[in-house]
């Protein structure tokens, strides 16, 4: 089994690769599993990718800023999601995480990640496309853009950076409904009082 097949098999076992991919003319613009294809699917909607034009929401999510990631997560989970950025970098050897290779340098399409703690999400940027992966419970893993973000020749695109996030809160849809009903009830009671 060659290295590429081994990496794909390993990621598939972790739930990262499930027929995901991108192809384009000069940059990745069409993906096989865009986040727009998975509304309301929660964690089951991850890993997914975001290309320019996928979301017509302000601000346009052309990069994986906290606001843009939350816009996409709100769509995937069907409820507002609050996240906190806890680690970010283009190069490894930053506090809390290490990369191999320790500098992307515009060429790394596969990275090995070692974390000092477990995070919930990793966002990854390559070219003009970024994606979100569920990494709950993982502290040491490999990740590749192969079959996720590729050019027109099927070559995986190099990472520009990755970020790690903690999910602060995902309200339960049922809880939201009960809260809304309670607020309506309180409003009605208040109106009835003389």
C-alpha cells in the first residue's frame, strides 16, 4: 500500500475522508462536500469545505475567522454556535501544538499534528478554500488536503494555516423551543395583569 493510500485509509478511519474533494481551474472552486450540502446535520456534517461564493451571508466567509466559522457552524448545526479560538498558526512549535513539517512553506499538503490538549474543531486553509474538521478526542493525528482541496490536475493544495477551536455552546433545538415558549408565556402573563 503506498503512502497516499495509507494516509487516506487512516483519515477515513478517523472520519476525515469520506469522498470529499475539490477541483478547479486555477484555484479550488468546486468541492464534493461543501458545507452548504449539510444544513442541520450537526457533527455529522463535518468534515466540510467552504469555497468563495458558497455562502451569501455577511461577512462573506472567504477565510476561517471566528465570525465566518460560526456562520458556517450555525448552518451545519441549525442553531447558533459559539466558538473560541484557542490555537492558531502557520508554523509549528507554537504553545500548545506542534506540526510536522514545522513550517508549511507553501508546500505541505499533509501535516502531522501533536496537541497538548484535545480541541473540538480544526479549520484548515489552502488556496482560496477553507474547511472544518471534527477533531474531538484527538491529540495526535495526520491530516491531508488530498481529496479535500485539489487543483485541476488533482494535486492537493498546500496549507496556508490551520486553527484549533473549542465549542463553547451548541443550544439544543428543543431547549430553544422551550425557551421561546416560556418567553411567549411570560409576555402573555404580563399583558394580562391590570
